[in-house]
């Protein structure tokens, strides 16, 4: 990626506290683990850690009317 590039990730972000989060998010998380082993949904903090390990930073999160959000990611 060039320094001015932007990566858009469209994904559901889990609320760390299941009592607050959408139940469907945790259902999808369980389904992904059952189908693919290590695949899973992530919290915002987990996405940031994953991005930082790849030399990327979270610029902003854009909410949508659906369960998914758009993460704007930039090189750091």
C-alpha cells in the first residue's frame, strides 16, 4: 500500500460484553468456529491489534444501518 492508500474492511465488530452486544453476532461467531476451526468474529480491540501487527492503523469506523461496520484503515 502507498502511504496515501485506504483499505476498507466491511465486517461485524463484536461488543466485548455479550450482555450489551447483538445476540446474532455471537451466534455467527459460534457458527464460524464450528465450520472453520479458528475463524471467528472480533472485537474492536482485537481488530486494532491485528491491524497494528500488519503495519496498519484504524483511521475511523463508519456505522451502517446493517449489523456490519466499515473500517477505514491506513498504513502507519
